[in-house]
């Protein structure tokens, strides 16, 4: 009985250890991918003042929306334009001296959120 219990606990420990290692490797990969996406967008839009936290939030949303698994199938042009559409860049009359903040993740399939524009 004691040997069965010991082998069961040993197997349970190995399963836990394996699943924990897989989770941490996956989490590290996601963080590295998020940093790479944020870096490439910041490099593309280097002439603008970008908020670091907004860039981080956008890269997380962009990775989740486009189901990005690796940086090699990443389109920097698309992500940079998507970031500008999601930010307050166009509302501030394209002022390049102002720090650009993320408003909400841009979804082209949702309706206009401006209540006055609905009546025009």
C-alpha cells in the first residue's frame, strides 16, 4: 500500500512539475512576443511620442486579436496603423509633439461610438 501511494505521489509530482514548466515557458514566450511587437511598433513610429503603457496594452490586444504566435508572421505596417487608429492621434489633430495614448482597441466592424455622428 505504501509503495503504491509513493509511486502515485511521485507521478503526480512529475505531472505537476511538467505542467508548471510548460506554463512558465509559454508565459515567457508571450512576454517576449509582446515586447518584440511593442519594440517594432515604437521603431516604426519613432517620430512620435508614444506612451509605453499604451503600447504594452495595445501589443497584448493585438497579439490576442490576430492570434500571433511568432514574430515572423507579423506585419509592422498593419500594426502601426492599427495603433494610430486605436489611439487619440487623430483626435489631437495629428499633433506629433503630444504623447499618444491608447483610447480603445480599434475594431473596424463595430459601429461609430460618437453619438452625434449617428444623426448626421
